[in-house]
């Protein structure tokens, strides 16, 4: 299964979404990158870890984080802006942000080799977390790994 399809499937689970957002908000982790690492481990796909980390960091700094910041800035009501207009723009940005995550995941997937024997998902998440943001406690990554099973 391709990464995007897999990510949409697992992220639809409430426990996965909650674990991912907690890692993002509390530790600055890049959710698409963590999901990529978990997917690649489950598929037994080897990848150029340095190239993947560089791609993720550049993309997040230049595209992902700015889009997320603008979307979040539009969440509170603004007396000078009609709620309907503000919410319409915020919803449009959600779509653009999601498309940006898809583009990042496609780039990460392209760095992977063919499927092979699965490897430990928690170990893959630990390595990815060390390259993305403030490494969280192992228990936070264990929560995500468990939710992905």
C-alpha cells in the first residue's frame, strides 16, 4: 500500500491522530515524517535517512510550519473580520496544508526502496523523532506505535 493511502487510513483512528498531534504540539515533531517512518518500518523499506530528514526539515520550515501557523492564527474570532469569511479561509488553508503533507509524503516515499521484511516500528519512530523536533519520551512514541498496530 502506498504511504498516502496508509497514512489516511491510520490517521482516521482517533488514538493515532491524538498521539500524532500530541507529539507535534508538545515536541515539535513532524507528523508526516513520523508516519512515513512507521510505514517504512512496517513495509520493511529501506531509505536514505539523511536525505529524508533533510527533506522533512526544509519542507517543514518553508512550507508546513508556515501553513499551519497561518491556519492556527485564523482560529480565534476577529471582530473586524466576518466569522464566515475567516472560517472559509481557514478551511481552504486546511486543504492546502493537507495537500502539502501529501507532497511531502510522496517525496519521502520516493526515497524508499522496495518492500522487504518489516522492522521494529518503535525503533523507527525513535530514530525519526531524534531527527524531528525535540525528542519526546519513549512513552509518547510507544503510544503512537501501539495505536498504529
